[in-house]
C-alpha cells in the first residue's frame, strides 16, 4: 500500500507545502488532487522562499514525479507562468505531469468569480478570485474545457469561443467588462503550446507506479473546514479537500491508501469570510498574526487568527481518518504566559463537542476554553522531542489527545531542518 495522503485539517495554510517538501525526501511521486491556484504552499529552502499554487511541493527534489491530477481546475496562463518561474530558478520541469482530464480555468471564470462576489454583497465568501467556483460549476454542468484539449488547438479555440461568448452574455447583463475573445484566445493558444507536452494520462501513470510499489504522497490543498461537503458551507471552496477526495481526484483505488497525514497549526487561522468560533478580534489575535507572519501566500490578505479549536480539529481528523498528526507553528506560541484551547462549544445554552453543520449555529457558538501554561522560551532550535520544554510537550499531548489522533511530526519554524518526527502517545 504505497499511497499516503496529506491534508489540512483547519481552514488552510497549516504548513502543508513545507511538510510535503520534507516528506518527499523518501517519496517517488507527489500528486495534487483538487483545488487550483487558490492554494499557496510555501517551501523554504536555505534563504530562499518559494510559493507554489498549482505545481506540487515535491518540485524541488529532482528525482520526484510531480503530478497535477484530474481533480484540479487549472488556470492555463497561471500554470505556464508558475512553471516558467520555477525553471528560471534552476529547477527541472522534466518530471511534471498534467492530467489530460483536469479542467481548465480561463479569464472569464475569474471575472465571473468577481461578479458573484459583488452580487453577493454582505454575503460574499471572500474567495481568492481565481475563478475556482465558476470552473468547478462548469465541470459539473459539463461545459468545462479539459487539459486534453490543449493538444488540439482547433478544438480548443472552438470551445473557448463558444464558452467566452456565453460568459460575455452574462457579463453584458451585469455591466461587467466584455472579454476581448480573440485577444484572450491568442494568449490561451500560446499557453497551450507551452503546456501540451506536460499533458498525459496521469491516471494510468499513477496506477502503474502503484503496481511497481513506488512511494506516492498526495498533497491536499485548502483543508477540511473548507471542503464543499464537510466545511462551513457556503463559506467553503468548491472541491472535496478531505482525504477521501484523493481517490476520485487522482484516480487512486481506495484500498491502496496507507496513512493519512493531518496538518494542524498549534492555533487557528482563516482567510476570507465565514464563522470562526475561536477568533480573537483583539491584541492577542494581532500578536498571533505578527508572530506567525499570518498573511495569505496567494492574496496577501491578513489572516484571521484565534486559539486552537479541538472541536473543529476532532471533526476534521474524524472525516479525514488522520492517523498521523503533524503540528506546525508551535514556535509561534513561545512567548505566551498561558494558552487557551477550545474543548467544546456552547450553542444556544447547550454544551456540545460536535462541530455544527449550520453556519448560523457556528456563528453563535461560544468556545469553552481550558487554559494551559505557556513555556516562555525559544523552541525554534529544537530538533527532537526531548529538546522541547515540558509545558510545550504537555500542550502537544493535550491537543493531540483532544483531536483523537497520533502525534507524528512537530514543526518549530518554516525551514526543513525545523521539523522532527516524534513517537509519543
Ligand atoms: P500551506 O498552504 O498549508 O502550504 O501553508 P502556507 O504556506 O500558506 O502558510 C504556512 C506559513 O507558515 C508559510 O509561510 C510557512 O513558511 C510557515 N511555516 C510552516 N511551518 C512553520 C512553523 O512550524 N513555524 C513557523 N513559524 N512558520 C511555519
Ligand atoms: P491553501 O492550500 C486558505 C479560502 C478563501 C475563501 C474560500 C473560497 O494554501 O491552504 P476560493 O477562491 O477557493 O473559491 O475561496 O476558501 N481559501 C483558502 N484559504 N488557504 C487556502 O489554500 C485557500 N484556498 C481557498 O479565502 O474563504
Ligand atoms: Mg496556503
């Protein structure tokens, strides 16, 4: 069973990119299975900081195959630019594969995303405006254009013109600037020429690798609480971000899955709108943002910050089936006197340890906190469990037990060497 899946268990930005980069030391193939360039995965190597949006975070290891799976929505111009930037920094693109079944994002999807947000007014989602929702809607409507068509320029042009005209009809109705279809098509055809050599049948390639017992790691984007089914709907993204999404989004038979890595921050952040029970709208929240450098890797927006939410974490670990927990950003809590952990909610006067399905209930959920003492010392140099102060160990064991998983990795800084495996509880 050579396939492991790594997913975020909060509202995204848990440090998935960093962990994928670390774990690919021992892996043959990294596979993205959902989302698009709404993702921003940061990898720090030495003094360099790279942010990946569509390309898997195994790209910095020359022997690793990096697959963009069928479940993604791929911004054609965005992917070309990202690949060109990676090549310009001296990394090889020889092992990059783009699924012929992946759906494509064009300029009209981005404009439609912006229009949806404007029309929603105070109910806007706060999307990344990358066209993710409209592209997945087209996929489900069966009007999307797929990566396989990048190899057939005439077919691509005909489909693009038809879809762009349809969107222009909608834009005309709502006063959105008309797309210059031929000018946009010229850019698309140029990108298609660049991308066509990467397009392949990743589903067969992946299953051949499974047969050959190659080690495969699936890289989730976003996180459980942004999942279209399991997240804080409608304040979610448009794909299945949970571990189960990997099977459909990459073409992996379920019985091939071995471990599910869940990445969880030692506190909580969220970008965009939607309920967030443990949010801190005060100096304590600002301090977390400052210490954790919590600004979006894709949009640069300040991230909302709050205490660790074990109700949400337990729910996510349950749905994802996390059997290996990676706790990141422990170092961000280094200076605190005491640390709050939300162990349950009070919803309309009743205590619950379940994560409500309704955003209305979540909006009024009052966190019930337990307080743990801080450790008030620098953890960024720790390279093993024994290096951590006792209060930091106690905090990690406490939150791990609450979410019902097994602690496997602790991360104390953005660099590769600020990560260590642990074998406790
Ligand atoms: P992703 O979307 O889950 O890949 O996460 P992002 O890259 O959007 O955000 C995580 C941020 O935290 C990045 O800037 C990382 O470099 C940084 N980071 C990752 N792990 C740690 C850690 O343990 N400590 C600190 N201080 N920063 C970390
Ligand atoms: P990574 O992979 C954090 C959020 C947006 C918005 C909602 C819907 O880096 O963890 P979308 O553009 O997907 O339609 O926006 O989802 N969002 C993310 N938040 N990290 C991400 O990705 C996100 N991708 C989308 O802010 O609230
Ligand atoms: Mg991110």
